[in-house]
């Protein structure tokens, strides 16, 4: 039997609580809302997905997560996704974990999208490695 | 300076209306400030999701781009 053809786009699901929390800052809202609408309508192109770093330079640990930059291909914002599938079965899917700036301006207390994702995964803010 | 700290969680409500919250702060009079729990485990529970691996994902959709050292 021939192998099943791979799909070019992956389904994405969003959690209302995490979504609402990440859209509280006014900036980036339009990018986030437009991107979510596109992903829910068309799915996420797999060619734009990138694996997160297992151990980031900023102390974040996001092994097993994928990310996409917004607007694609290299915008200043990002989504970080968990990977999962419905407990009823079905195909693997992307599950929204965090939205935010990739590189918040220095001097602000705003966390990066990676720091938000790390906190949600590990229950703690990331601890940057000692320099 | 941001310090590393544990996050306390509580559940309120009953039956299908139960929701999970994170304790943000405790006031001097004992009042707790709560916000909805957005931990990955809570997200998965609400979505009815079981974890999948990158390898499983790539078997269904093809290879993703490698990490770029940013996060």
C-alpha cells in the first residue's frame, strides 16, 4: 500500500483563556486576530513552522514546541504551539500556547513570546543562565 | 528584577462550570487576586487534548524547520 500523502497544512486550535490573556496588550492585536482567522480558515502551512529551542539563550525551555513568525515569514511577533491531538483520536494538530513579541524592547517588563510559553509549560518564569 | 517563583492554583465552581485560576497576589486582608489558569496542562484539559511529539507531527505533515537559536 502506498504511504499516505503528507498534508501541507496543519489544523490549529486556540484556547480562549490563553488567547484573551495574550491579547490584553493593545499592540499586536491586529496581527494576532488576522493570523488566527487565517489559520482557522486555511490551517498553518507546515513550510513556515520551526522547532523551538530546547534550551534558549534567555533560559526558556521549549522542547517539543513549534513556532511561527508573524506576519510570515519573519515578522516581529510569534505564535508558539504545543503539539497534540484530540483525545478522541484524529490527526496531530497545533495547539496555541502563546502569542507575543519575539524581542520586546529593552527596559520593558513585557515578556517575550518565548517567556510566556515557558511560564505556561513549566509554571515558572524562565531563569536566564548566569553569564 | 524578575525572580523565579512557584504559581499557586485553585479551582472554583462545580460540575461543568468549574474553572481553574492562578493566584496572582494576596492582599493584607486575605483577599486573593485570581486570573484564569493558562498553564499548558490547563489548556490541554480545556481542549480535550493528548500530547503529540514532533516526530509524530512530522510523520503526518513533513519536516519542520530546525531551531534557529532564538527561543
